[in-house]
């Protein structure tokens, strides 16, 4: 076995690189370094980059890629012209999903039921948590329903459902003056809250069952007409009730 020790190797003409006719072997633990580039073969492919080494680089520019294992992205993954997103696990969209065309088909969708936040006589329904809420009126009367953090970015309609459990004496919000929806505070995302009242069918205030422990379901519909987000006149709130639910 022979060993050649030189500082530089150039071709016979003294003007170019040498050809490693039979290839070259890089011992384990050794590297190729320098400020130049590694050229590919004449076909334009990076033939010969095989095995299972770890590669650390700054940027990759290419046409296509195939991965047989997991891909981990520590930063932001940005892509365009995606035909299909096929996931066998959970997809978390932290700031929402915007569907601009076509149809949306969701199978097995489950709506979480959140407990409304009660303080004094104010019941807050934070739509960042969901759109279905429950509230037990036992010792917690409702004076104002506050609906918060719903988007107001276009002419749109938002639905919020409230499941109410009447108290043990059947006296919670049973009169016109205390009806659900008589006093509402709306606080869209990024907008200071304002007070309004719900529109009700035939002008009949939504009152709750006078039977102890009954269940009433009140649905609020909020129509935003797309005008100034901070103008109360650009919002209309509707309230309907299905109630008096109990075991037969």
C-alpha cells in the first residue's frame, strides 16, 4: 500500500481538476471542506450521495423530494398549490381554517360543551372555547349574557347555543325583565364591547321554564353586516328557545 503526501493536486495541463477514475473513499470521521462547491455529474443528478449519513446545510432548492420516514420542521412550513392534505392523525389549526371555495365535508365532528364563565350576574360565553355552553342557575342568576371573541371580518352569521339548568325553585330568569337576551354584551375579536338586546320572535321575551330543574336551550344568532366592526348598529342578535325539557 502506497501513500502520497502533497498539498495540491491538479490535472496534467495544470489548469483543472483531476479525475478519480475509480472513485474515492472517505474514511470514517473525515470530511471534505472548503469554500468551493461539490459538482454533480453530467446528467445533472447528485448520483453517489447514498447511505445513512446526517446532512446539515442552510438551504435546499429542488424540484421534488421523497421521504420514507418522518419529517420534522422546527420553523414555519409554507407551501402552495396543495391538492390534498391526507392526515391519519390530528390536525391542529391554531388560528382557524379559511375555506374560500368548494365544499367542506366533515364526518364525526364533535362540538365540545363548555361551562359559561359566571361572575356576579354576568354570564360570559367565550367563542374562542367553542360555540356551545352550559350554565346551572342554582345560585347563579343571569343578568347579562356576554358573547366574546367571535370574528367580525365579513358579512357573516355566528351561532352560540346555551344550555340552561333551572334552579331548585324554578325562579331563574322567568320574567320579561330578566329574560335571557334582554341584556347582551357583544365583544367581537379586536373590538371593544358594546351593549345590545336580542330580537325575539313576535317580540316575546325569552323566559325560562318555571319548573324546578328543567332544561332550556337558548340559541343566539349574531348577524354582522360587514360594516364598521365597532358600530353596534352593524350587528343584530336573535334569540330563540326550546325549553321545558324534563323526564316524561
